[in-house]
């Protein structure tokens, strides 16, 4: 139950991450601050007027898709236990989305670092990508918890392997021979 609840929480965090700022770029020119901010869906602020050709990271659709897979797997697994695997699939997809978002930001940082600019260009990872990384971590842990692990059977006490069977006082061995199967005994020949 805890795993299913955490899977839904991770899915909610992933969806929330798509609406927060993914990254921002800031440049200070002659005392004026130019800023670019984007979520995973749209550009929120672009003071550069498309001079730097920056765009949103566009991880919203795969993150919401992964969250949907995880949430459906958590809810439907109560009826069909085999669907618990869906939480692992969604968690893996969400981890891949987080990896891709961080890689794109690092690539952007490297690309903007290669520009010969007289002013420093600052690139910051936004709260959206940070929350996406946290959601992916929670998703992986919760998906593992969501799987049904074999439990130790507590009904049988630990012992030395001795099995005791109670036999009736008036046992009738006519049906079953002493060896458990009929044995043909041949007379001894000298």
C-alpha cells in the first residue's frame, strides 16, 4: 500500500515539475538585466528577442506520460496485481526524462560557454528540473516498493526439520504394506 501511495506522489511531483521553470539564462549589459526563462512547455520570458535562439526543454509530454503510466499502474494494481510492473516502467521512463533534461541543460551551458561574449552569460537550472530529478528518485524507490516481494512464511515455526504424524491407536495396516508399496517376498533357496 505504501508503495502505491508513493508512486502516486511521485507522479504528482513529476507533473508539477513540468509547470515550474526549467532553466533560465541571464546577461547583464550596461546595467540592464536581460533574462530568458522557460518551463518544459512554453517560454515565460524572453528579453533577448530570439537573438540567442533559446527554447523550452520540452520534457512536459514524456514526464506527464510517465506520471500517467505510474498513477494508472498504482490504481489498477489493486484489481490486477500484474500491473504493478507499470510502475517500474513509468519510473524508468521518468528517470530517462530527468536524465535528458539535465543533459540538455549541460549541453546548453556548454554551447553558451563557447560564445565569445564580452559579458558573462549565466545559465541556471530551474526548480522544474530539480523537482523532476526528485520525482524520478522517489518514483524508482516507490516502484520497487510497489512490487510484491515474497514474504517469509511465519505459519511454520523454525525447527530442526522433524515431522511428527499422529497415528490412530487402532491402526489398520492391511491396506498399505509396511514399505508403502507391495513387496514380493520369495522363499529363500539354499
